[in-house]
C-alpha cells in the first residue's frame, strides 16, 4: 500500500513504459504498442491523480499533441476513405496517451531520466554493432545490396530508414550525455564509446537517410555554437563536418557505392525517358512522388484531401501520369512536410509546424540540449521521410516529444510554481 501511496508505483510504471518503448522501437512492435498502455496505467495509479490530472490540461505541449487528434477527427467531415480514417484515428490515440503519461503520472527523477537516455544510446549502439558484424561477414553482399538501392537489414528487423535515424540520434545524445558535467569518468567513456560506435555503424552501413540526418545535425550544431560564440566547439565540429564525408568516401567502399548509386538514381529523374524502365530506382520514384503530390496540393491547398485520403489521391493522380511505373512501385510522398500539406493543406501544415517547432520559442526548451537535438534531427528527417506514416516513426516522434517536451514543460511549470524555493539545494 505504501508503494502505491508514495507514488513510486506510478513512477516506476512510467519508467518501465519508457524503457519498453525503446526496446520496442529497436526490436518489438508489440512493446511499442504496449508501452503507451503502461504509461496510461501509470497515470491511473498516481495517488494524487485528482490533483495532477489538471496538469495535462495546463500543459501546452500536451494540448498541441491533442490538437493533432482533433484535426484528424474534423477531417472526417470531408474524408472519403472511411476505413483508413478509422484506422488512422485508432493509431492517433498515441498522441493522447503518451503526453498524458508524461503530464499526469508521477514524474521520473533525474536519475531515471538519465537512465532512459543512457539505455537508448547503449541499446541502439549495440544493435548497430551487431548489424555491422552481419555486414562484415559478407561485405560484398552488403555492397551489392547498396548498389541496387537496398540496405543491410538490421539484426532486429527494424526498417532501415528509422534505424539510420536512431543511430544518428544515439551518436548525438551519447555525445551530449558523455559531456554532461555530472557524468562520471567511467560512464563518459562508455557513453562516448557508444556514440562513436553508432556513428561508425551508420557510416559503414551507409544508411542514406541516417547520414543526411547526421551531417545535417552537425551543421545545425555548428551554426548554433558559433551563434552563441562558442568558437572552439563550433570550429571543432565544423572540422568533423568537412572531414567526415571525405574520410568516409575515401576509406569506405560502402559509402562510395552508395554515393555512385544515388547519383545515378537522380540522373534518371533528370533525364526522364518514356522508354526507360524506372521501376527499380528508389530516389527517382521518390522525386516522382513529390511531383505527383504537388499537382494534388495545388488543387487542395487549404485543407488538403484529408489525412486518410492521401494514398487514394496519389493513386488517382498516377492514373493520369504514371511515369511508366508499375502500381506496386508508385510511391507515396516521402516527406512529412509534403505529406501533411497533401493531407491537411495549409491548415494542417501550420498545426504540424507548431507542434514541432513551438517548443523552441521557450527559453527553458532552448537550454535543453537533448530536446534541441531531438527537434533538429527530426526536422531534418521529415524532409525526406514521412515519419508519421509508419508505426515506428510515429512512436519515435511521440515518445521523444512526451519524454522531452511534455515532461520538460511540466518541470518548468513546477519550477515557476515553486518560485525561489526551487533554487534551494536538496
């Protein structure tokens, strides 16, 4: 009874849900689905639930997440794909459950938050090294897969695009945790080594999206550091930004194969030929999808075709111009910004941009390096990936949003409410 009344049961359930969510992202769709349920259970087992539930309705980040569900509900007024709409509505419940957990359950302690971050870095790096081992067992086969536009599959089966993004996140967060002043020397070595391992795995495996996110994130960090006049770190990372791609290209055959294959892929789009079979060119099909989507967007610019109707609208437009692609190869949009504009129009895109970038208008959020890195890397990912379309991408974003943004705003509100007492030791 004391375990419940002290709040430790609720807190430990939220902690367990966070750790299970990380395992789910890397290995198990079942755990991805169950972790929000455990989070909601943590809310229900909060001994001060009647007092703390109001924190959810006072948390701007949580309410902005809920607005995503409200917009999807309203899109039912003009959707034509009812079965897809109902499915998307069910998937969107994670926008309610995860922020609710981090806003109204007993909050995680600083040590628990650190443990979640360290677990993410170490587990992602471990899967990266194991996948690297698979590549080294047959490097010729791995390079051939890259040559034909495929990828070395992660040992846990996670989709390669999101695995590359997870490796990039692990490299940045691992470095940030290792440089944290209160991190012991031993943990600095472990976390720094894990960050380096994630970066090495990302380069050797030559995940295109992951590398784009990694170097885009480095560029963002360089700009941010130099803007804050942190010249030493800014110039150091600038050197990594310049030398990293050159060293990877000159030293790693997998990277050279990826660059040449990508360049050839893009050339097919630039030299469109009705007599050329473009079905096996991944980047070309993505560019065709973007071009197809823009035609639809121009006709439905305000509210879009409806979030549930984007696939059907793309199929219909391909009926007018298919580029010679077989139906199975007629890709949907691979950009979250374009996908949101296609499904929700200018209104939907404005809402999405507020959800993603509004936290950076707050001083407390700009001081949180982990939060800033998360938004930066996710914003870059969304340029080339429709992150919300697959369950892994949706859960990655919503979990990070809840863990960093919703929980961070709650802590800030607590500090403001405590006033000067919040600054006292202990």
